[in-house]
C-alpha cells in the first residue's frame, strides 16, 4: 500500500486562458486518432523527488519531470538538479528559502508563462496549449504526439494510500480533500493513465482522471518537432503561431 501522507502538494490555485483552450482543441482535433496505448517513460521508474517531499514545489517538479520525458525521447536524458528546481520555485512561485510562510505552492500557467519566457535547465519551451481535461480523446492525442501532459488535480484524501488511484466514496473521495497537485502524465492504455509524481509512476484509472483532474497543458519542448510525421508538422507549426499571444 502506498503512503504519501507525509509528502507535499503545491498547486495553490488555477488560472484558465480560453485562447489556449481553443488553440488546443483546433490542433488536437486535426491530428490522427491516438494509439490504443502509449508509453513514453522509456522504462524509467525512478524520476527523482525534486524536493517535493519537503516543499510544495510540485509545479516546478512537474516541469522537471516533463523535461525528463521530452529529453529521454529525443536524445540524452536531462534531469534538473534539486537546486534548479528550488531556484525555479523561488523565481516563479515566490518561495524564500528559510521562510516557511512563503512555501505556498504555485499556479501552473504562471509557471509555464515564465518557463516559456526564460527556458529551464537548458531546455526551451516553444509553447503550450491547454486541452479540455475531460476530452479523453484529446488527452490521449496530447500524450501520444507530445510525449506527456502537465496536469493539475484536486487530490482526495484517498490518494494518500491507494496503490492504484481510483474513485473513492464518501469524505475520503471528495475532490480537493487533500489539496491541489501538479503532475505529469506520459503514458496511458485502455484502463489506466499513470502520473509521474514524487519521483515514481503512480497508476490511476481513467475514472479517477475524469473526477479529479481539472487542468491540462500540452508542452512543446525544443527538439520535439522532429518526432512528428511530416504530414503533421505544418499543424504543429501553425499552433506555435497561434501561441504567440
């Protein structure tokens, strides 16, 4: 049985941008149907905690895990150091080391806007769009064609101890009963949509996803374009133009 109860979360709120939702819908709707199953983990099972056991820095740890997935699938793995993660938490979320009152987590889109401007750990974020997390076909396409999705969820208390996250009844299954959290999803099949969080691959059912995931972003890291078939590259490039907003 899992025991995550002593670990940290860190999504402090949620911000939406209808333009990015619209861009995501147009782009993903134009892509071929997703495969029945995808696994972009490259067999990795230990991703590193990235200080999310001590700090509510999940929005930056998620960036680190997204970079790991992207780099593994396009060349040599890049794993940001914990010091880089904490520095990102300071820069984009206002954390001040030694002042626990500033350990308040972050907002995913604020982090993404900053990373798009500045880059992170030697990687350049070319752009991002925000698909509807309830549109599972689009979520699957996003994972299949972009490597992973960077998500936000309202974790229930039941998530502290379930080996496979599934919908729970009663108070323990209430969305947000534990708190908001940022994770990365790099794989799926017909039954499960696992997440990278706290350095491990955490399995979750699609029913869990539909109930608790309320935010989803597709990140296009530099170098990923070469992964696309020539027939879809124009679509991706058009998406990048839309993103310059």
